[in-house]
C-alpha cells in the first residue's frame, strides 16, 4: 500500500494505483478526456495525450498527468492550484483551436465530452486562431462514419479496437500536426479489416467516430404515400431506449415503444424476437444435421454480423464454421417482403422495412449484396437506438407517457427464447432449448442454461442429448472470440456449437445503444431486463411459437426445406 496526500488530504491506495485513482477514492474530481477505464474488460486507456488531468506534484518541475502517474509514498499532490487550472484551460483551448465549431449540427452534440468540458471550464470564445487539420470524411462502409477533423488523438478507439476487440483496424497515422487515428495508410473503412462492431464509437469522446445515420431516409419513407412502411425492433432496444427519456436503467419499455412507433406513422410494428424464433428453427435443424454427421464442427451461430469480417480476415481457415442461416434481422426482413407482402397485396419494392438495432454492424449487414431475396433489399434502412430516440423526440413522443400496446402479427409474436438473443449466450441458450427437445423427444424440466450465461471471458458447457453429449462455448467480445478461435485452430479445444457476440455483453452493449458512463452496471441492468421478460413469457421455446408453426404450415413447409433454404439461408463469402 502507498500513502500520499492530495489537496492536503491523506489517502492510502494499492501500489501501482495512479494519482487519478487515488483522487477518485476520496471523491476529488480531476477532469479527464483521453482517459478511459473499461472496468471489467480489464483495460485502461492512459496515453496521457490530452493532459487535461494535469496536477502539481511537490518536487516535480513539470505538471504530471494524473491518469498515468503512479502514486508514490509520501507524495504531495495539488489538483486545483493556479498553475494547474491555468494549464488545463490552455490545453483545452488548444484542443478546441483545431476542432470544428459545428456543435449545432454535430451528431454528438450534448453527448460530446469535449463540449461538456468546454462548458464546465466556461470557454465560450475561440482564443487561439490558426491552421486546422483537414481530412476527408469516410462513409464508405455504410455503417460507420469517420470524421478525422473531430479527432482529438485520445487513442481511446485504438485501445478498444486493438486491445479489447483485437481487430487492429485503427492506428495512429501521420506525424506532428497531421496525426490522426485511422485504418493503416488512411485507407477507407470499407477496404480495411473493420468488423463494424461500433465499440470504437461507444468510447469516442467526440464525433470523430459515429454511426452512419439513416434518419432522413426513414422520414422520407414514412412520408411517402406510395409506400407501406413497417418496422422491426431488436430485443435489446426495449431494455435500453427508456434511458433516453429519463426512465431508470434496466427498465423494459416494450409496450410503450410499440405505441411510440405507431404514433410516428409506421403501418406495422414487428418484433425481431419473432425473427429470432424463426432463426432457431432453421439453426437447430442445421446444428442437429452437422452434429449427427460429425462434419464441419463446430457450427457458429449466425445472429451477430460482427464476426463476418473477423473470421474472414483473422481466421480464414475457419470459414466453414458459420451457420448458413440469416440473422433474425434479415429473416424478418425477408419474410416481410415475401410472405407478409403477399398477404397484404403489396409488391416487395413498395414495402419498406426499417430495422431498429442496437448495433452498427447491422447497417453493414443490411447493405451486403446477398441480402436481396425478393429483388429488393430485405431490410431497407437500419437505425440505432440513439437514432430512434431522436426521431421519437422530434415526433413529440415521450415514452414515459405512452400506453402499452402489442406488436402486430404475424411477425410480432415471440417467445422468451427470441428475447434473450439480446444478451451474450442468449442465442446458444435459445438453440439448446430447441435442440434438446428435438433430439431427445423429452420436455426440458428447466429451460434455463445457466452455464452459458454471464459475459466474462469464454464460457463452456457440456449438454447431454441422450445419444451423445455436445460441447458448447460462448465468447463475449472479439478479444475473447480470438482466444476461442485460436484454440479451435490449434486443436486444443473441441466444440460442437459456439456463439460469438462481437460486443462485450452482447447486443445490450451494442455500438448503437445509448452512451453510458457506468458501463458495467448498465450492461448488467439491461441484461437482467431481458432475462426477466423471458422468465415471464408463457412460451419460452422457439419451436412452440404458434405463428412460426403456422408460417411453416402455410408457406415454408418444414425447417431446412428447399423454400426455407431459398429465403432464410445465405452465403457470406464471395
């Protein structure tokens, strides 16, 4: 342990703790910008590049960055001297001098940490004038938007991408005044190995990284009298969007959200959890066939699109693993443009499907060329939780005061298994509920597969299916996915079924969810909300969903049929 004094207050911290951590222990606030503590992810960004956290240390000539300076025995620190406050203000003003003053039109206005600090420091004039960095905006991916002019070189995105997700798509590029963080050689994101997981967006303090927005396109569709506009809502949205309206974190607002979407003018409101149930029917059939034949194992479940580029660029030898099933988003879009469109007498081109997703990779997925089953895109536009909250507010819809309404059928009736797709381990658990009963012919006494729940590291379980046991594993976050896939590649781990969620914690922590400064607590609260919905559902197994059963009877035939393959399966490598 180390004893020191901060602003004449004694504090004791473990050896290796920083001055910033010591100050936090006794509730002394030191402003930060580049610093980022990812808590349970065991990763801290402390590049000390911004120096906003500068403090005076007795006996040291220069000011010290509190985030990167270890506490030392007997150290005396001052956090609010004239010298410290003057230096912080000057540093912030210099950062602002090379930053666009376009706050009113900025995607992160009111969520921008640079803007917040400027307000807290009372900076309302631009003291330093001079040359500004100028870089082209990159919107090539259709999922992420890079605006390097707004980059403050904090390197948070680099830490998240390289150390946590281990994708290595971002790096510092250039020298001196021209330094920015970008893909290697400043190549466009669409030409990089980016997975579009959006975790870099979640930690960017400014709008240097944001999602590619489709708000105006969605409004245009809603106001077009020649189009039938429907919307689907992912499971994780209901557990998070309430936060944008002051509703306590972890409160599911399913019925209120449905009512709000109807007030906006959508012709029908569908539940992507229904598509998740449909996915399970197809995926369970595929799992049973591959496990029975003992071929191309393990099978990788296909809910999260973030693994597509991760496998493609990082583990090309394992491209045999992914299930051929489309994701719930794409299945819902496909059935809406075929079965549902036929039912209501609308051409696929005149039915506009809007997806509300917690994920930026879903924008990329919807843009992929193979997802045009009926001659039109299966999903026309994907908007995030953050985008929808802005549209609701623009419409004058306050979710706090909305009544509870039900989803439209037939694409709105979902089981508890479909809802837990929004949490890490949920896809695998939903699949196991169906696979177990299909293989054994016995009813599950307990549908909760606790062994695959949680979001730390890699979780493993062995499931007894009577005729044989299956080894399963779940990886939360691409850093953990790397560990899992490396062991499979080396042959040190043998699995039959695996699930990978690109975002730590799953979709509840997607790159399009509301920004959160209490990351761990927020993920846990959203996760619990979805499990509670599952617990209270009358039907908790996908294969017992009445509307899915009817869809197969009327339209698809049976899981794995020719028509099901034509509409609900895909090929990712081209």
